[in-house]
């Protein structure tokens, strides 16, 4: 079967490890921290990532646009840049998608809306088709179990619809969420793998799936949890997997295995309800040279497991040390305010609050 030009482009360029960049904020949390964001892009290049996905949390749609523009300005043409355009409404998703294309993104990431309780197979397909026809950007789908879609398929992933969506010329790949059912992962690759490039976020699945179907990328999760720029284990692992050298890749797999188990266990409960431990994610990046900084405060009740406490910080640093990676800094205040702000003289006393953080 002849592949479309976007699908051919993906097979040539969408290779390796893609990270997911989050927003850094000013000391009062009112604005984006431009210097901190740029520093994270530069650090992504040092890691050896082929791409960065713009996926900020706790921001307005206008701040999302600003964030995407900043990343494109700093990263292109050295890296690919994707935009996560998942939004509560189709209108907002299309608005963000148009901006991403104008700003210079190379691709975009889209999942089914979490609010489509009354969806039919036809309405779900029309949603993806509308997004596809609104842009020339290659699109990466999000393979996650949506409780809103279990009336259409018990897994929450409507494979019959995705089979049609995979035919759209600019739909080129799918990220498989970390806690995905193994049987579901098999069926997705078996039915759609001739048209889509699959990127498992669960590295335990990568060797198994690569053996039969070929896997050339992973990303859009806390990939910094498994490596540093000086010891790019995950980048090297995916390079070996892509070349079919699974024997050598497995040696790196076992080096990363304790760290992956930790991050998998940390995230699993959050992902099942559509959430993330944002402060922990920022801490992983800071430990390997990223900007760090705390998430923006929220008015919603905070899950205690999302609070980064001394035990959580110690576990993350301990896992890095097991892999032979020395944390980039031991000055916790630098993490709290963000590395770029700290270098400008900002200290914890200058912050109005320390959300998601406990001493």
C-alpha cells in the first residue's frame, strides 16, 4: 500500500525520543518565564531528543499560543516541534492547531475529547476528520482509555473508528499511554501498524512490539526520568531498537528498569483519571539540568499524592544515583523558584506560595 507524503515523512523523521515540555512561570505565577522555557528547549537538545512536544499545563489558551511560539523560535530548525492541541471543545482545538501551524510546528498531537459521553462511532470519526482536514500538519493520536467511550468499546479506545482515522493522509502515528492494556496494544499495532507509527510510553512493551511490528519512537512522557545529557540511556536504547539490535538494547533496558518502574508507579494512578504529578515531573527535569520550578497554583483540591515532599524528592534522586547519574544541583530552593529565576536572584521568600510542594 502506497503511503501518503505525511506518513512517509514520519517514517523518515519521527525517530528516537520526544520529550514533553511544560510551562515555567514568573515568581508571582502570573506570566510565563520566557528564559526558563528557552533553557528547557536548549536542555532538550543536549539530551539528544529529536523533538519536543509543547504540552503546558495550568495555562490559558493564549498562553498556550505564546508557549508554542517560544518553543518554535528556540528549537527550529534543530529539532522537530509538536503542539498538543487537546482542548475541551473542537473550536478551541482548531484555533490552537491553526496557531501551531503558523508558528512553525512540524506536527500536532490530538486525542478524543474526554467529554464525548454521548459520542457515536460516526461523531467520533467526524471529530478526527474535521481536525485532519483543518491542517496540513502530520497528526499524532493519543491512545488512552477514555471512560467516556466505553459504551462504544470496552477498552475505551474505539478501534473500529481508529481504523478509519488511520486512512486519513496526515494521521501518521499514535502514542500509547503508559498504563495501556497489553492485549489492547497488540490489537492496535496488529490492525493499524501498517499505516501508523506507534510510540509506547511503557518501555517494557517496546522490545516485544518492536520484534514483530517495528517501533522507532517513544515520547511525550517524562523521558528525562531515564537519562541525563551525559548518560542518554533512553536515546541510545531507542537508536538500537530502531536498528533492530534488540540484544544490545536490552542491556540498556535493564539499566533503566528501576527508574522506569518508579516513574510508572508514580504516574499510573494519575493517568487513569486524566491527571499528572506535575511537581514531580518538573523535579525530574531539574535533576538532569532543566529549569524546574513549581506548577501554577490551582483552586481545585490537590491530591496528596501530587504533592512533592521530601520523601518523593529523595526517591527521585536515589533512582538517578542507582543509574549512575548525579543530580545537577542539590540546592532545593533553585528547583522551587526555577533555575532561570534563581540565577536572577529570586528566592522562595519572593513567591506568594509554594504549590504542590512540601518541605
